[in-house]
C-alpha cells in the first residue's frame, strides 16, 4: 500500500504552520505546482497571501477553529506575520 504524500502527513508540515521544505517538494512533485517558501519579511506575495487567508479564516472555519491558536490557519497567519 502506498503512503500518502509528505505534504499530507505530519513530516511534511511545519510545526509553526504551513509546509516545510520536504512538504513543499512533495506537493510540487505530486501536483506539478510551484509552492515557494513563506515570505514573512514583506512583499506582494505576503500581501496577497494574508488577504486570501484572512478571508478563508472568516468564511471557511468554525468559530472554534478561528479562535484556536494551534489551528493550522492561525499558525500560518502567524508565520507570515499577517
């Protein structure tokens, strides 16, 4: 039985939120995508990411998830300094 890709398992996820290098590489291989490392220091990618993720947090998460500091979405927003 084949294992799931690293980006779907804990070993491909950054404990601080988002994917680590191994997870990004696995995702890019599997889907043909081009995920890049976070850009927390600023720039257009950061601005775009923050705008998208804040909208997702507001519309697509439950109240419990939105208020949980350990949820994946909140960890990602912190990692990107949104």
